[in-house]
C-alpha cells in the first residue's frame, strides 16, 4: 500500500470510521499471519494472535503518530500479542506450521522432483533445529530470515536498538548452526538453548 494512501486511511480511522480499517487489515494480514505462524508454531494460535493484534491495534490507533511508519508499530503489537499468547497457552513451536508457511511461497518453475525432495529435507532439518532455540533467537530468525525485515524494522518491532538486533541475530545464527551440526548451542560458543539470553 502506498504510504500516502495508508496515512489517509489511518487518519480516517482515528476519526472513528471503522470502514477504513478493513483495507489496512487486508494489506497487513498476509505478512502478519506469516510472522504469527513463525512465532506461535501452529495456524490456529497464529490466527487468534493476529486477530487479537488487529483488535488491539484498532483500540490504540488513536495514540498512533501518523508521522511514523505504521508497519513496525503494528508488528510490535503483533509480536507482543504472540508472546502473551505463548505465555498463557504454552503453545509449542511446530514445524508443520512453518512448512505451511513455506507453501505460501510461489513454486519454483525450474524445480524437479529430486530438487523438491532435497529442499523438503533441508526445510525439515531447519525447522527441527528452530524448535530447539529459545524464543529470542527463534523470533529474530523468523523476522530476518523468513520475512526479510531490515535491521531498523526489526529494532522497531522488538523495541531494541539496531546494535542489539545485529548482536542477537549473530548469536541466533550461531545457535542455529550449532544445532544443525548436532551440537548443543549452549556449549558451542553460541548463546542458544532454551533459556532466555536477556539480550
């Protein structure tokens, strides 16, 4: 959505006209669902978290500064909603949900059955490894490697400095690599494992 159009729709929403919130929802729903899937681990919990995030967004939209970009603000709300839901429901991270996320991507016209099997096996290894990472590492890898957000956008979503994004991503990648090598990321020079890093 063009920034000027988005800003105008948000301005009308702030005046209380809910009709103009629908195109905002449609614009952010696909990426929002992918982020929620990556964090929640299953479609049902992801849809619930996304819906709750849109409700929270509407409820707090009056406080949003129209001079700021809307995307990072919304994804921060979504991220917080997912974390709250994870704490309340103790939802686990399931690789079948991430496989579903990958199916949303366009098919490679040049792919062959053998390459498809190889990629599926590689995805399986990655998702299995992701399950073993802590929440901080998992979410930053989802935001950067799956959704492709820029460092500044991730900083806005997570509410941390860009330097911390770089540091956390570095440790998350090392932890993931350690798991893929079959070693414990907590003792492999990375900072993975299931405990929180505090970074």
